[in-house]
C-alpha cells in the first residue's frame, strides 16, 4: 500500500463513532478484493461517481479492478484492532485457509530426521500454524519479500503483504493519525486455553448441509 508492505504500512486510526470513508485506488496489474474485519460497510463511490444512497449495498469485501477506485464507508462503533487486507486466494497458504489439510499439531520430528539425511538445511513448518515462518526469521535474498512479517501483542501475526489494521479508539482528535499502539482488551474478553474436561467428540452423520432451526419463541 502506497509502495509499502506490512508491517511498514501505517494503521488506519479513527475515533469511535466517526463516519469513516476508505478510498482504495488500484495501480497494480491485478485486481485486489479488499476485506475488513469487525464491520460491514457500504460501497459509496466508484470511478463513475457517488453511488446514490438507495443504490448502495452492504459488503465486508470489495473488489478493486485494475486501474480503478472504490470507496466504502462505515460507522466506527466497535473499539479494537480490526484487520484490513487483500483477500486474494493465494492467501490460503496461511491461516486464512479453510477445509485444507494442514500440519497443525502434527509431530514431524521423525520425518524431519529422515529428510535432513538428504537435505541438511530442511526446517519443518506448519506444526503451530504459519506463524512458525515469522518465528524462524529465515534469511532471504535482498530482493525477496517474506511471506509473512510483523508482530502483535501475542506473538507473530499470520498475515503479511497487503495487510494493515483499523484501530478504533475513544477520543482520537481530528487529524491525529498517529499509531495509538495495540488495543488493550477489557478483562474477561480475551480467549484463553481451556484446561478442564473436554466434551465428547462429535461428528456429523453425513456430509449433507444441516440447518439449525431458529428457536421458537412461543409467540404466534
């Protein structure tokens, strides 16, 4: 973005309850579907001009064609740090991949010994997710961009390249775009490791789609 890659891309800093407009112009040679976490938004402008209010549509991703511009708007109601990034399919090589077999949790120590017999420099990856790549800090040629880079408050971020963070905070002054640092989650709102008894393993009877019915309120 602006000739930079993450983590050298500035965050998008906004004050809570601001009406925010993000304008993206694509000067590359491929399209870029821009996706933002935490919010849905309205596409409000294209190269052809402003979209009439009655014609705007809700999105969480908007595709920017080559040589084109799109603008979208949202109300910054939710405090926190929200990822914003390109949603190209090649990003499935990292933690955004779904329904793709991975090595997460797999002990590869034995196969590593065998592979190193023919390739001594082999390093196993993926056991703890693609964040392993950042932790290794592998040496790369001077003209090579790392697959992922950057660190967050809990360790390496499993994203890179066209990636940044929308930082929504209370009381940001108009025109102040300085980085406020990482969001401090209120006590009791963070995920934590469960060490108690686990429930019985559940598996679907077949591969067909099942729909959970909406609970009946008892009202007619």
